C-alpha cells in the first residue's frame, strides 16, 4: 500500500449499522476535514482524469459532488452533476438503479455533454455497482464517451466490479483503496 493510500484509509471512519442494521458505513468526512488527505485524494483523482483523456467530470450525488468538483478544477475540466430524480431543472435523462439497500433514480442534463466529450465518472464508494452502472448508461445516452470510472474506495466483498464488467464496455475502473 502506498503512503497516499495509507493516508486516505487512515482518515475513513467505520460507522456500524448505518443507515440500517448490518451495514458498515464508510464515513469520509474525517478525510474531507483533513486538508492534506483531501488534497492527496483530489490530486490522485485528477491525475486519473488526465491519464485517461477526460474532458469532463461527472460527480454522483452527493459525495461524488464533493470529490468531483475539485478534481475537475484541478484537472482543468468541466463538472457535470448527476442528481437524484427531480432535483435538476429543465430537460433531463433519468435512469433507475438498485442500491445495496434499496432502489433509486438519477438524472443528468443531456445538453451538458457532447459527442466529443470523454467523461470520467467520480464517486466515493463502489459497492454493488448499481449507481456506477446507472451513471455509465446516462453518460452514453447523453451521447458522450466514457473515459472511465474512478472511486476513492471499492468494497470488494460486494462484487460491484464484476457487475460493471459489461456496462464499462472496456473503459477503465480505477479504485484508490479496496476494502
């Protein structure tokens, strides 16, 4: 494990039985509160955007906003939010998906992406792959290309990576930490 990975992992707090009994929630707020750790995370994700030729960053509500916006600024890219259904004004594309503990729907403004855009999708955690899979579908339905998916942390025991093999269509899945 690299020193960056160790730093990031040391700032992630386990919260048992949240949001429901049996779930071990990975709380990144201590990482965000630490300027050294947050900067290291932003730099690592921005480097992935540059390496994979991204032209835009898509951040997934809500923690993906917190991570994706500074990454976009650092990499010199535009930022596009993917929101929960009903939160974006105007015309949207929507996609339903399953979470590890329920179902949800997300939306994007299609006009914010173009055919020549290469999009890096950023979120905090890859769990079952439902959110990432839905975002891949939204980006493609908006007419853009997928540069990749980048997450702070992958919960390997939930097999989200396997669920994304088809939807990724050869695009890279980058995780900074696997637990």
